């Protein structure tokens, strides 16, 4: 592993990404500099150290903690004599392995094509030499022609993928409109990858979503329902975030990230067992991505997960540093009742109290109220059913004609 950092030498996240990708790490080299070298990422002296370490440790690949420019990647491979992969390529590889749904596979393919477009030129340099003596359009070599062909094919495929993902987005919007019509509160689980979001989804809803200790195990959004005080809620778990999440992924996964952007409430789940400094970095990374996708202003609750792994001192520290956070354990169930109460409180603030009289003949309207209202009081009278309930403002307006 290599990195150019202003300070420090923590490559824990890169190490975890490589572990998830099935790659064994034998060593690391960090150069302290404000900006990576524009041509070779690392400076000349550090490159010599890396080259010696590769030979000593018998390494066959170098993994970089940043996204490399095509020029940096080519120059590094030439200098070091081994394959070089950057952070984005590693993440894209993990996503390709973990994508299960048709939509997830489309999103990964789009991100990979966008990433590789700028790197196509280096694939055909062996053919370009054949045209060295030629000149002009009529004497272009097969290398240049092949590059143009591949780029055209890639652009066409990107256009087709975007069109298909736009269709997926429209389908999601249709389903979301149905949910909006029913006014079922929507809660999204957002957080750093491997924070325990899927385990929390299972604990809150009784679902059986697969859980594994690896980064980006969940790519496709999973929505399940739960009930609190008789009111139904929808809870959605989506892809986890990391520091320096590649822009290709943020763009490609726009359809699934919409579930977070349009949620009524975001549960920001964080691994509270991590050291405070690392946890602060995780919180900042998730906040940055939420801002980037337009979800920064959504109502949010901080959920401090993995309480079962904490000692008394760490619990006191968390209570002091994050007084608004809710300490829970998705494994043991600790704190889940408090979390449900906080979710209910967040939505209760937006509800409006109504009293309506619905004729017996309009059973569909009664069913609608039963669906959206939690603490519903019903009284059968000669004229119809008298209902007292707390409902969303839009529903209250819809039932204005039935006010008792």
C-alpha cells in the first residue's frame, strides 16, 4: 500500500478495502507531502524505497490510497515494474463482486466505464508504433483507430446504461408516489460501511437481510416495514459510505441514493466501538456524502451502534461527546426501545390532530385513515364513524370535508 498524506500514516481503510477484495497486504509506504507528485504520485526518493520493498517482500501489486490520473498510473507501473491499482479501481472491483440485482449491476458497469474511458489510450500503445512513420487522416495507424472505436463503443454503452437507469429511476418514483399517497413515514439508514446498518434493519423490522463483516456487503436498497404504536413505518438500508467515495459511484448509484435523499428521517448509524478520532472521521465522511447527494438538510438522528462492545468508560465518553446520540446494540437489542420512541417523537411533531365523521358507505376512506393514523380513536354513530386521530398535514387537508 502507498499513500501521499500531509500527516499521519493511517491506511486502515485501504487495508480493509483490500481485505474485502481478497488481497493480502505485506507492507505500506507513506510519503508526507501536501499534494501528490503530478507525474509519479510519490517523489523520486520514496519511489526507490517502494521499489526495494516490493523486491524484499515479493509483492506483485501496489495499491494507492487515492485516485490516480492515467499518467500517474502509467508512470508508476513503468517505475515499479508491477501492476498498480488505485482506490477507485479497488472499490469498483468490490462493487462488481457484490452487486446482485440487475440495477446494481447496471450501476457498477456505468461507474466502471466512466472510470476506464480516460485510461483507454494506454491500452493500444503497442499498435500506435505501427503508425509512427505515417501522417494525416489517411495514414492513421490501427492503434489510433482502435482507440477511437473503443471510445465510441464505450460512449454508446454509457448512453444506453444511463437510459436504462433513468427507467429504473422512473419506476422507483412510481413506487415512491404510491407510498407517498399512503403517507407511510420513510426512514433511511445511512452510515459508514460496516457500521451495522443491515443488522439494525433486521433488529428493528424482524427482517432477515444477509449480514457479513465486510465493506459494501449491501449495495442494493432493502426496504422493510415496522410498527411503532400502531403506525407503520418503512425502513430502507442502502449502500454504506466511506472517505473519498469516488464521484463515479455517487453518480452511478444516484437512483438508490435517492432513497436516502427523499427519506422523511435519516438514521445516521455509526460504529461506536471505533476510537473517537476514527469515529469522527466516519461521521464527517457520511455528512460530506449526504451533502453531496442533497440530503444534508433532512431530519437526522445519530445512532451509536455496537454498544455491546463498549466498556463503562467509553459509554461515559460517548454520553459527553454526543449527548443527542442514541446508544444501541443491534445484536443484543439494547437501546432499541429508546430508538423507536425517538423515531415516533420525530414524526409526531409533524402530525395534526383531526376529528372527522366518515359515512359508513365510504369504507375506502375509513381504510385510508386506519392505514396512516397511529393513535386512532373510533366511535360508531347513527350518521357514520367518528374518528379522532393524528395524521400528516396532507391527509388532514384531504379529510377537511369530513370534519365533525
